[in-house]
């Protein structure tokens, strides 16, 4: 029921209309406004993310470098599994290693770039080739690993692919003019998860019998598989996005019913011990898909608790998936990261 008040002020009549809302109606309206505002904010953030990604990942730069190396005979793209292995397991056919080789006679350590994609796909064009091109320009032989994803994936398949890549590179070190051991793993988003797991004893370098990485370099790593359960969100849409991403990746990795033990086995902060690999991490402060507070910073806390040498940079206003971050305030991250790697493996 509505109430109308009338007042007489200096011969002017003013009407005050006060809707008679119940408390339930008020709460309902507040919830609707909250959902609409947070939805619009989330949509804006995602659109902005895709716009910035197109500008700053350096796709054209990576392709140009790839074409240049191909024309000079310094690019190799090859499967890392044998024909017999692929015949027995056709999922292995999607695994590919791309080598950006230098023309220097000086041997240097090598890096493996691991693109992201939530274990649903591999963003080699956006986060693989441009980063490898920059490393190659800096004088390093860099490898981009396109590992098993989506329906080709299975439990710890990307880790197996990475171990195979390391074994292949190290057994052909002279062919690629690289120094075995102390290599860098450079992973983005889910690729950061892959690097983080591989830097541990569990489903990592030790289990697969390869050399230990010299450094892990992670860009906006998707490192905490249960973050959307463990941490409250003020924006429910971000929580739903986090749940969708986590469940999607876990389904491709473990099937529809992943146990807590399996989830924890991919949560990098649970795998950090006193001998964990030195780690460099960077991320954007406006990351909607993999919020720093629920991923990178949780991992940083674990690194600090275990006394692991690490470096962490958070860039205000930048979103997820920025790769090389060309033209942004984060574009020097790769120089800082390589310096961190070299300082931690100096003899």
C-alpha cells in the first residue's frame, strides 16, 4: 500500500510519494541491482581483456620471426613421439615441439615455453611463438611445446609430454647447440600450472627422470585448482567463471569425477617444498579469469613459507592472457625473468 504526504510551504504544495516496500522486496531489488551491475562489470572486463590481448601478445611479431627462421633453416617443428607410439595412441599425434634456433656458435641454456588454454586448447600462436621469438632474439634457443589438451588429454598427460620434450632436447643438445640442464620453463595460465607441477617431486622432473629445471617463469599462473571453493568472491560471476574453468580443466585431465586428492595434485602451492625450483611470477591486477589473490599470491605465500628464491610482480590494471605484454607497463617482464633465471643458475 502506498502512502502520500502533503505539505504546505509558502503557498506551494509538495507531494511526497513513499512506496510501501516490504523488507523482502527491498532485499530482492538490491540483489537484482547487484547481479546486473556485477554482470555488466564482468562483461566489460572480459571484452577489455580480449581487446588488449589482440594488441599486446605480439602475434604478428611471433609469426614474422617464425617465417624468418624458417627461411634461414633455423626453425624446426617435429613430433616428439615415434610413429609406433602414435600408432598405438593416436592422441600423441597432437604433441608438437617447435624449435626457434639461434645462429650463434656459443652454447647457451635453453627455455621451453608452455602456452595456456585451461587444458582445453593450447594458445601457441598467442603465448608460445611470440615469447619464443623474443627469447630467440635475445640469443636463446627456445622451444614451444604444444602438449595434449581437450579430449586428447588424460591424467598428467601434459606432464608426460613435457618430460618427453626435455629428454628429447637434452639427448640432442649438440644438434640444437644448447647446454643440458638448468633449463627454464616459461608457462602461462594452465601452462604455468604445468610448469609449477613439473618443478615439484610429484608428477614432476624427478618422477619422470629428467634434469631439474633451473627456473620456473610463470605468467598469471592457474595454480590453485580449488580456489573458487576456498575463497569468497564479492563478484559471483567471477566465481562462476572460476568454477567453470577449474571444472573444465579437471574434466579433461581426470574425467567427470576428480577426487580431492587429484585436485590437490595440480594445486601448485601444495607441492612446494624446501628444494623447489626458483620461481618468477607475474600477473595483471585486473585478471578476471585467474585472479592473483586466489592463485599467484597463494603460491607466493607457499614459496615464502618454504624459503624458495622467488620474484613476484603484479601489474595494476592488466588482464589475463597478455603474453609478451607489448606496449603495456609489463612489457619488461621477460627481461627481468631471464635475468632471474640466469642469476639462479650461475656456476
